[in-house]
């Protein structure tokens, strides 16, 4: 009995080992491992991969089966080869999107945060301005709420890329407030002086015809700086939106059939020879990826140039024309203009009475306010840049990332091939997939400039259109935000051309060449925006006939604070140095 049991045990062990050897041999010589990799990478249904090497004369991408003898079999069929092509295209798109994903999300999130921040600043500015008119000038909310809301709505509309005349909007606001300022001057504490609706409408309609202008050049100066600051913010968002569009375009760039086949040979054709664990050769990857992605280089120069232009734009935002800083000071600017009108009331009151036919025996006896309440002045007295803190740090972070993206479309193929986990990094390796077998890749590695000179290169029309957009935006920014324009544009203040809905530089000849700080004063002067002083500052204004030429013919007065224009040149120079080093 024991002997019989021993015999059965011996036979069972022998059969089990024989079957294991057969299964091991099947996995080594068959296509088992290829099918495992095929399923693991979700390329297609497993039944498309043959269990044993076969001959399929229709295979033409991984190799030309028709030119080979039928004895040369592989683990690929025509059906599985086509699924490899689909997988190769997906691999390329996923790779490009992954490469672009961080920058794209950073910029998109920043656009959303920046727009939200500006909206919050607009609401805050509206509330402070409304409180100012109520607390200091007895202009009730029922009288000023509608024109003030319309004014701030115009600001929102302007920031949304729609055409709005900010010069006209500012004038409309001052027109609406003037009748109540007029009443404020006439009315004593216990006076019963009232203005009829006809008088109010007359003063509103005729305000710009009263000479001298009750508010002087301050409304224009306010609108000028507001226009520059908001146009800078709008340009900033416009550029960032275009950069996102550029990334989206490259994410969906058309891959030619030739490109798809090249990536198939790079990534998957080794499976036909059961080489599922082998890495593609570095040189093979560089040639395949560069040939596929060389078309992206057509936008590279314009992308790089636009990034440098964003640096110049950021310089403007960091200096005078920061939208958040300007919006936060609007209540102070409005207060300055009203204080100016109160201090010069004797010069225009009689004219205003004559224009609107209103006579009164009541002499102006309202005392001019000397100081804003703390609740109002707290938003106007700040001298530091209101954008500071988190938002400005975010702008600098975005700018830093954009600078690192210089030449990204020239190097994207190299960045892909530099991934050690996927590609053999030894350029002379003999243990990598060279497109035909395991061995050294011997072809000459082509560079991007050489590939771009090929007449046979196919470029996606979407990239050509994108190139034109990037170039046009870059030229626009270079024209509008040059260092010279920053130094001179802030000194061109028009007088007689500033009428409702106007704001056209080219239709008038008289310009006031002055510094904004001469009009608004320093933080210690009456016209600083705080209303805290009692002595008016002298306004040094030179009227010069310069026609349509905005270039001043008189020397520009130096900036006593050290020169913001110099700071602009210095920061722009830094960006140009960074760009030069990057190119080198």
C-alpha cells in the first residue's frame, strides 16, 4: 500500500513539473507578456493580441511585413497595430497637456483671482465714495447713488473688454454732483435755500460750459489716470487670456499621420518582438519627438516676445498705473476735486448763476471741511501700493513662472525625452529600443532649426493663426507700454478737449504739460485726496500748442521722489537681461 502511494506521488510531481515547464516556456516563447502589457496599458481588448507569434502580411507601421518571409512572425497583428496607433496619439496629447498643465492652471486661476479682487475693490471704493459724499458734503444717497452706480458700472464694463469712454463717465459723474455741490456752497446750516428740478438739471447740463471750470483740470486728471490704470489691468488680463489660448491650441494641435506612426514605432512597436520592458533609445526619442513637435516652434519667438512684454506691463502695474491702487484712491481724488471747487467758488459762482438764470441774496457761508472723518480718510490716506500683499505676490509668482516658460515650445520634445523613467538616457546605449530591435541608435539626431527648414513640414493652420495673434498683441504692448511713454504720457493733461464723451487726444491742440502729483499734491497738501490741509498747493501748469504730437517740446520736470520712470527703465532692463541670458 505504501509502495503504491509512493508511485502515485512520483507520477503527480513529475506531471506538475512538466506542466509548469511547459507554461514557463509558453510565457517565454509566446505572446503572454505582450498581452499582459497590452491590457495593463488599456490599449485595447486582449483578444487582438495573438497568443503565439503569427505572420500578418498587412502590418506596415512597425515593420513592412509584406517584404519579410512568412517565417518571420511577431506578437502583432494588423488589428493590434492600429490600436497601438490610437494609443500613440493619446500618449502624445496626454504628454503635451501634462507638460502644459501647471502653467495653464496657474494662469487661469490667477485671472479668476485678479478679476475677483478688482470686483471687491470696486465695491469697496463705491462704499467709501458714497460715505464721503454723505458725511462731508451732505449729498444724500438718493441724490448721488444712481450716478455713482452708473460710474462704477462703467468701470466694470470697461474691464470686461467692452468699449466705454471713461472720460465721459467721469464727466457725467461730476455733472451729476455739481448741482448738489452748488447747493452745498449756498446753503447755511439752517438755511432753507432749495434748488428747483429745473435749476438742478440746468446746472448738470451746463457744468462744462461754466468758466473757469469749477473743478479745474482735476476731473480730467482723475479720468486720465483711471483710464491708464484700467487699460493696463485690461491689457494684463487680455494677455494672460491669450497665453491660455496658446496653451490650449498646443494641447489640441493636429498630429499628422506620419507623426502618429513615428510615435507608435517609438512607444509600442517593441511589443511585436516581445520586448515589453525595454526603454526606447534617447536619440530615437529625440528624433521622433522633435519631428512631431517641431511645428510648435513657429510660435516660439512670438511667445517669448509676449512674455517679455508682460514683464514691461507688470512694471507699469508696479508703478503709477496699478488698477487696484487707483480704484482705492478714487474717493480721495473726488474729494480733492470737490475741495478745489469749494476753494475757488468765488471764481465761478456768478457765472453759474448767470448761465442758469438763478439769483439769490444768500451769500456763500458754508464752512469748507478741513478734515475727513477717520472712517472715510482711512482709505484715502494710504501711500503704499494697495495691491501689495497676497495679490501682488501672486502677480510676481505668475511672472516668474512665465519667465521660466521662455522657449518652452522649442524644448518640449527634449523635456519629454529627458524623462529617465521612460527613456534610456545613455545616448550610446546598446540595451534600448532603436525602432527595429534592441541595440544602439545610429541615426543623426536632427535639431529644431534643421527640421523647420524642411519644405515638407506640415504646420497646423491653428498655429499659424495663433502666431499672428501673439505677434499682434506683442506689437500692441510694445507700442502702448514703452518706457518713454510711461515717462511722458502721465504729463499730458488736456483742458479744453475734456468734454462729455470726448477724451480724444487727436482732435485738440492745447495740452497741459504737468505731473499728476502737481495736480493732486503730496500727502501733506490740501489736494492730496485727504482734504486734511487748509492751504492750497500751487499748480504749475504750462500750456503749449503741440498739435497732434504728444512729444513735449519743453524739458520734462525731474521727479523729486527719485523718478518712477527711472525705476521703469531699470525693471524693464532686468527683464531684457533675463531674456538675453535665456537665449544664450
